[in-house]
C-alpha cells in the first residue's frame, strides 16, 4: 500500500506523476527527450538501458514496465531476459553491451563508472553523446526506481497490465496523455 494517497487505477510512476503534475512536468520532459528524442541509439536500445538499471535496482514496477516497452519495440521477448542474465552474451551489438555495462556501473554509483568502461565503449563505436545519454538515462531511472519504491507504489502482478503499458509507451512516449488517465479506471487490475 502506498505511503501517500494515490489514485488506485494508476500504479507505479503514473500515480506519482499525477499526484504532483507540477514536479512531473520537467521530469516527463527530460524523459521524453532522452528516451524518444533524436538519438543514434534506437528507442529500444534506450529502453534496454532503463530495463537493466531498473532490474538491478530491484524495482519491480519499473523493471517490468521497461522490459515490456523494450519487448514491444523489439518485437520479441528474448533480448531483455538475456541482458538481465548476462550482458556479455546478450544478442545486442558490442557497442550496446559496453553501454549497458556503463549503465550498470551508474546504477551502483556514479563513481563506479570506470575509465576502462568508457574506453571500451568508445573502442566499440560509442560516441561521446551516446555515453553521455547512457549515463543520464541510467541516473534518471535510478531516480525513478527510488521514487516508485520510496513511496511504496503498487506494482500490478498481471502481465497484461505491463504489455498494455509497453504499447502506450511506444505510441505516446513519456508525455502525459492529453485526456489524462481516468479511462484506465475500468481496465487496471491489481
């Protein structure tokens, strides 16, 4: 049960963002730019970064939500599960493996990022902007993970909730839906 009163039909981060729309606006804007803005990293690759960070932070809601979003964008379910098991053997490019390692280091602590990890990412073809964005995405999702878990938000058990959320993230990105979220009252199950 959440530590503060949140709308029951809005589990996880959505309920928190609706609770304080004024603080949500800049967070959503930054997230939209990083996750759906112009980038040499695909939307799916950026979702993989969010997935590995959320998974390693043991944030059930965020890990499941971003796994679903990556799966929808990739059109398959194996890649996310593979990166969670072993980044080095996952079916992603060498560059992406190196970026996911950097994201994992950020998840531990900003000071855990090593010069060798940065060098290896560059040797694998990562640009300075891609490295920058990987670190910022990883840091942002650490914020989200702590926000969601720090206020004990609800994480639904129904896999169809996350599949629907993944589709919504693919279609609308991280923007607040123009019509709000009241339409979800009938479809959310816990």
